[in-house]
C-alpha cells in the first residue's frame, strides 16, 4: 500500500504484504483500515492488526469474535468512532462488528434478490452489495450494486430503498450537509445525492470507478479500475483533473 503526497506527488510505501486490497477507510482519529484477502486490518505504523476475518472465503462465524469469522467476498466497509465496523459482503449480506469484537449479520439472508423494504433487514434480499456508508446516527447506507439502488438500514434494523436508477452503484461516501456521493461502475459516472433525494451527475467520464473518498470540502478522489486506471481529483467547484495515472 502506497501513500501519495498531494503537494509533491511523492509516493512512499506504508505497509507491504497485503493482497487483493478491496477497500480502505479512516476512523475519526485518522487511523487507517484496509480490507484485503478476506480480512479487515487496522494499520498501526507498519504493523497490520487483524480485526476481522480468517482469510478463508466462506460465510461463517456469526456470534463469535470477528477474528475467528470468515467473509464470502468482503466488499467496502466503514468504521465508527468506537471501532465498530459495518461491511458489505458480496455473498448478499451486511455484517456488523460491535465494540466487543463480535460479528453478526444485520442485513440479508445470503440469497440473491430485491425484497424486504419496510421490514427487518435481516430478512431482506440484496444482490452483491459493494459498499457501506455508516452515518453518525448509526444509519447504514448500502450500495446494493446489482439491484441498481441505494438502501438504508435504520437504527431499528428496518430496510428501505432511498435512491434508484443506477446501473451498478459500487461505492458510496458521505458529503457535507448529510449528502451522499455515489460511483456507478457500469454508467462510468459519479453522482451527488442531496438529503431531499435529488440526484445530480457530476462526472460522466470516469472509466470503471470503483472507490471514492471525500474530504471536508467535498473534494472527491475517485479510483478507476478500468481504462487508464487513474485516480481522479474532483474539486467542489472546478474541473476534474488526473491525480495519479
């Protein structure tokens, strides 16, 4: 894993030995977390601390310590201030790691489909959810990729669809004013969603966008996995530019 200084463009290796990196995020203290090889790590200096996953690709371990559990296709995840973690699993589930370190399923049954709105998320059907945004109020926003929608699991565990019309939303990040940014991998586009549900297309030339990051100024950083495999910088007001190519 490499860190890039935006001011100088210099790169340095943060940590090595990770394989199949699928997601990265930070907590409120700017500690780095990485999803790789069916595990979730916290990076302490150059040391990798396993927080979840055994490295095996299978669904197992609900109710047990997360380090003894397994993911069947770990996707994007988010971390709260108390190091609780919510992760998307391509095996049509959303899983939660509490402050006690134990893992449980909070959404999905493992079966593919699009059903369950208005009821318990644990009985609902998802199809290859790719990413998670954990809100301050403990709402969970799910990029339900192969259903082409965003869904919300509220603190009571009830699921609803909050945005439709995407081809394949693969990444979701929170912005200023409780808004959301969404990367659509099949539409090659980035969208901004306002809290009242309105959607605006920001970028239409991101080739295979797969990951998003947003800073406090609503500046976007977009990673592409197709085409030129670039990292794009999209200012709140201004033209898109290539950050890394």
